[in-house]
C-alpha cells in the first residue's frame, strides 16, 4: 500500500457543471469527477492511502463552443469531487491553474503526457485534470 502516485491525470468527456448550477447538478458532477479519479487511480495502484501533501490542480477545459459563464465557476465542483478520493480535503490544494481552449482559438502544447494527449484527441467537450505534489510553483524569480 502506498500514497497516491502524483502527478495524477485523468480526462472527463463532459461539460463541467458550474458552482452556480443547481445543487443536484453539482452533486452529480462531483460524483462523476470522483468516479473518474477513482477509476484512474485503480489503473495505477492496487491500494493507496490519502495523505495531506500540498497539491496543485490544473484544469483544462475544451468546450464544444464558446463558453457561457465564468471559467472560475467550474473550479469548486471539480475540487470538491476529488475530496476523499485524491486528497482528504481540498483545503490542501495550494494552487489552481484553470484555462479554457475554445474552438477557433489557436494554441499548441509541448511535452504532452499520455492523458493530456487523450484529452486533445477526445471529442469535445472534455476536461483534463492533473493533480500534482511538485512544489516548483513556490519558487519565484
């Protein structure tokens, strides 16, 4: 048995639910996020425990059309969905990076991991999530 092997990356082919959505929709989305994280973890390790390592979360959203609403509204339901699955509580998340990539806007990636590649090759809408314990973001300058 070991702690979660970070970075943990997974992909969800769906439109994320906003924190401004109905409580039923948010709870359903949080369950979906948790199920996808659990499934990815099951493919990486047989048994693991949750610890309180400081983490960062990257969320990349590839919508099918121009996004309606604010990008920051998709963050909380995703973080909450990983509670008790990826970390004991999302209060250990120290940094969140979130970005949307709307159709027709040019962009490119280098150093693509297998899961990010999967997201890039998946029909939109798709959400790529990466949880990492690398503290490199604490170094400035």
